[in-house]
């Protein structure tokens, strides 16, 4: 197979500037595909890695919420065809005990497949002037006009003619999946149970939309950003709180939930917020913590809260099976029950730094880079 040329967003040093450069893709491994990107979401994990908090070999290409059209197939690919439209999610081996049990986010090969910058055999999916360019970020590195993925992490979606705008579907592969999966797959609330979501970015608002689908009441969102609180109100929250304005977040939540919340979701990851989310629970109750601050992030909690029957659990990627949850979320979108397009603002591909800056500053919930 001939190599495919692509334009990719490269970083040559952790924390360094982005540059748009030409790279070569291929030859493909037997189970790989090339996807021409229609759009790619900009995720908190991308800018965390760009800042150098995740050790990656250089030069590297980030991007892990891609959506586009299949343009090339490896020799053993039989479940996808040229022209298929796909959302790219995280990669998993699909054969280890965790994958076989329906928990691919906890695949035993997760680190090797998603975070090393190479394939497991040490080769790279991209080169530039004969030298390696490190990719395979979440099995895709989709900050590029074209990306190499595998059949394992590509989820076919209906054509745009069915009403789904392909260029904004990429966040279904990570941010939207994480928040919604945490509610649907991990916490599993029943109608009428209460839930509090700390942090109303993409993941938190996805959890809010999923909790609204589940019929949670009260459904409380907490964030200092008024734009995000207004959005949470529109997406189903019965109450929203500004933690900076509330005299005491715990007492405010107690007044809303009565004896405490059945469930809480922490999308921030700071020690203060994790403790608040745990302390806001009734007995028994469950808190899911999702926020990534850094690879090492010590927090302190009061064991007494756990001894009273409360649960604190960490969640990656919503503990979701993308091939099941992504189609479910697109169907909920069709029904008007998961209106994730309200979170999204499109940016031209070359404005990747502007998109990251807008997200960091809280001016945009979910930036998506779109391609001609």
C-alpha cells in the first residue's frame, strides 16, 4: 500500500508550541485503517498531555476524539469498508479477561495501546522525512487530516444523511462517553434518585444529560462558571450551585437533597472536591471520581465516611463499551434526549491553540476542530 500524506499538529517538546507539518502514514498493520478526519474534539486530557504532565516521546501528535471516513484498510480488516463513517475511541485488545468481561477501558494492554506514542512492537504509525513521529495517542492521534486507528477502536456510525453531523461526533469517543458511561454503566441510578455533579465541563454536562435521561431528581450541578451553570439548567439540572458564592456547599446540598445524595460525580479531581463529593452522600451512597489532575495526585479523605457505607470509586472512560454506548448515545440524540451539540463550538483545524485556550478559559465547553 502506498503511504498517505497528512497534515498533523506536531509538538517537538513538552509544553512547546504546536506546528502544522506534513507527515506520512503507513504502511498499515493488518488490523489498521486510515480515517480522513471530519472533526476532532479537544479534550482536557489533550491539553494536560501537551503541557508535559504525561510523558510522551517527541515529536508527538495528540487528539483522541476523532470522527471521519475510512479511506484505507489493512489486509485483515473485514468488519469495516472504504467509505464507512466512524467515531474513534480508546483502543483495547478485546481478548484479555477485562475486555472479555465487557470492561475494555481496563484492558491489560491499555497503556501500551494508548499512551506510549508507538504500536506495542515499538513502531510508529507516522514518519516525517524518514524519522519517527509518535502517535497512537488513545489508539488514533487524530489532530491530523488523516489518522491511523484499528478496527478495535473504530465505531461505525450512521451516515450524515441520517441527520448526524459527522464533524461533531468525535467527542462521543471520550468526553461524552466518560460522563454518560459513569451514570449509565457505573452508578446506574433509578428514576427519582438524587445525584450531584461537581464540575460542569464536557464530562460533567454529559453526566447531567445521562442523569436527566435516567430520571434523577434532584439533579444538582456545581461549577463556578455561570455559562456552564446556565447550560446545566437547560440540560436538565433541577438545581445549580456556584461553589464560590455558596456559604457552605455541604449545607446547601443537604438542604436540596435532604439526607444526602444517592450519587455524586467528581469531574475535577482536586482533594477538596473529592472530599465534598464524598461528604455529600447519604448512607449508603456512591461517589465516582473521574477528574484527572496529574498522573500522581494525592488526596486525603476521612475514612469514617467510607465506614458509614459510602463508596468512592475511580472511573476511566465511563467503564463503557464504545461499540455499545456510542450507538446508544446517537439514538438518544435523535430522540432529543442527549443534545450534546449544545456543548460544541467549531474551530478551523489550524486554530488548535485558540481552541485549547478557549476551553481552558471556560469560554467554550467543547471545542471541535473541523476540516475542509
